[in-house]
C-alpha cells in the first residue's frame, strides 16, 4: 500500500519553523541578539533525529521492493548531462509548489536563504561539512528540487518531472522510483497552500524568489 511520505512530521519541526520565522523578524527589526538565541533554540536534537531516521539504507521508514519492468539505473554516460534544473526552472518550481514539501508538506527554505543567515549568525546557525555540524532545523527544511523519475533512471529536468521537497523526502528515496519505495505520486494531490514564504523576505531584493500565491506580509504565521 502506498504512503504519502516516509514518516509523519513531528511537532518539533513546526515549532522550529516558528522559531526561525520569529528570529528572522527579530533580525529585520535589528534585534540580532534575540535572533541569534532563537536560531540556537531551533537547532533541535529531536528534529535532527527525525531526519536521520529517514536517511540511509538502514532506515526503518524507507522500505525498498523490486518492481517488475521498472526503469533501469543508467550508466553515467547515458544520463541527462545536466542533473540539476537551471535557476529559472527552480524559480518556476517554487512559484508553482510554494515553500512546502510536496510529500510530507513541512515548510522548506532555500539554501540561499540559509547561507545568507549563516554568514550573519555563524555560531548559532552552523553549517559545517558533516551532517552533525549542520543546523538541525535548516537541514530538515532544506528545499530540494526532486525528480519524480530519478535522474539515474533517465528522468529529465522538466517542470512536469520535478517537485519541491524537504531533505528527508528527497535523500530518503535516493535513486529509487516512487513505486519501489511505496510512496504515492504527490502530483496526484492538491498543492499545499499557506503563508510560509521560505523566509525569502530576509534576502536582498535581487536574490529573492518572488512567490505570487499569497501576500508576503511580515505578520504571517504558519498554517
């Protein structure tokens, strides 16, 4: 039986999203000390454990099965040369899908927003080379551009073959098809709409992805 996602999101993820939202508002208001404290609180071990429970072949939540006549894994020479979508394609995906994972529907944040905030708050929003040295909430909420038919199976970068996801739902699936992991196609469901804008408004105007589904008011709350 197909599932919508690998594991139910835990309440701590949404609490951390609200902490990040409040931290960004504090930063915009000039309260850097408050923003720093809130980013530190959002580096939650429970959120990290949720993510790590999905990543990797030993995950109890990710089960793989053999599917007859499934698309083969192609050699690197036979795959589409450009693995990732262009900047314009990424922006189009975000305008279509919003800043929510199309599978588990948790809020997501682009790496450009994370990088911008990390340069300002490197101690309370860490981002090292190893998973354990990366901020838990920003790691979980890391916006991904996921191929429905995996790149390794011949999937293209067309908008029809791609969706916005969180890190867990993207990396948890690896190069397997949806059928092989028992996950239903998110394109068959309505796209989640809400007021979460990925904290785009913290960026300089030229770096933002303009999201035209809802008003980007500074007073929004998670839904």
